[in-house]
């Protein structure tokens, strides 16, 4: 059996990571801190795939205060798993893009709640200034802090196409700054971006493996209503990965990842009412099960090809 799992997966599961690190069931509670995004402010658009909620479709309601948002999720979770630990996940938009006093107030509001043992903060590599780095370093000494950086692809042509707003060098610099401060880094990537081949997507994962990140979130490109990507797709229809293609690519990517890198996400779960394509993403658990089955069929696992590089 693969070492870093509690449920016969062949990749390093987040459930295993939390149970091994904290000793009991731990949940991330998605929050909307009502932050903005520097990339959207540049031209009013931002990344072409970004929804109007700023990649926070399942975060809390920004019209609720943070404690109300947190307690709504906690109430549901504790019915099944009482006395669990919680990690506040600032998910929507760019969660370091605000004055330092605002960051402190919002982060520490959540950290002061019972059984909250850490924070995950989703942000951009071009939205962390020197004072913010220093504060994050200080915060990391007091709690379990993870910074989630959106990258999506290492390929500059793709970054320009999706209007990412920064290049690979900027991303790498941010990772190194965080690692220098012993802050854990989780990176988001997207499979199926227009123009990218399977080999391109594998190259992204190989690069991140060599960068020695702590965790990875793998998303499937999906087209959401009222986005620039939806407009582009209507004018210039492009190939969207089938479920079989996606599974094949994900497994190949996992094979080139250090087994110690935690897989925080391996597929997406868009809202049905907003989704244009692909519709197979709505069957999240089927996709997860099919990944497991195919890995067993291939007799492979996370890191299987590391020695063959």
C-alpha cells in the first residue's frame, strides 16, 4: 500500500497529511474576506477563467462577517465529526492584497476561534510585499500557516494567454521568499489550458517538483458563464479534455511528483448552474474513483517515475 494515505489511494492525500500532523480529523473552512485582486484592477478582467466570485465559488458569503461564515461551516462539520480541528481558508480573490492592519485583523479573528489551528491563505505571487512577508513569517511562528499560490502553468505563452498578470520568474521568487521563511507553499495548476499538450502539463509538474513545494492542487480547466474564457470559447471553440484524457494526464503528473508532496486537490467541482463545459466534472466522486481505478490498473503511484528522470 502507498505510504501516505489512509484509504488505499496511491497519492499523498490531504486527509493523511492532516491526521498524521495533527492527530485527529481536521477541516479547511473556506472563507471570503472580501478582498480584491490586483490583476482585476489592472483592466477590469483578471485571469480569463476567473468567475465573478474570484475563484471562491465555495467560499463563504462576503456579506456575512468572518465569524458567521466560519460557524456556518463548523456547524455542519461538527455534526459528523465533533471536536475536530479547523483551518481557516481565505479562498476568494487575493488574500494578501490589502493593508497590513486589515490582514492582521481578518487573519487573527479566525485564529482566535476555538479549535482553529492554522490558516491557508490563497494569493498571487505578485501580491505579497516586504511588510507582508515579514508579517507572514511572524505568523508562521505562532500557528500552522500555508500560502497557496496560483500559477496554473509554467509556460510563458500560456500565462500571457490566460492574462495571468505575472511571469514564471515572479512566481519562483515568491516561492523562494516563502521557503526562506519556512512557510509551507501549495501551488495551483490547471490542466487543459488551450494550446498545451500532455507533455507541457507534465513539464509544469516536473518544475514544481524540483522547486520542492509542499503541496499541489490540480484543477481541470472548466468554462464558467460570464467569464472572458466563455466569450473566447464561443468565438473560437477549442478542445476540452475528456475525462479519460484528464485522468491519463493527472496520473502521469503524479508519477513525477515526490511522494512527500501533499495532493490538496485532484479535480474540480464547479457549480452546475454556472458551468458551460465539461459536464463530466459535475461527477466529482466518479472522477476520483476512476483515477484510483486507473492507478491500480497501471500499478503506479505518486513518484513512480522519479528515478527514471
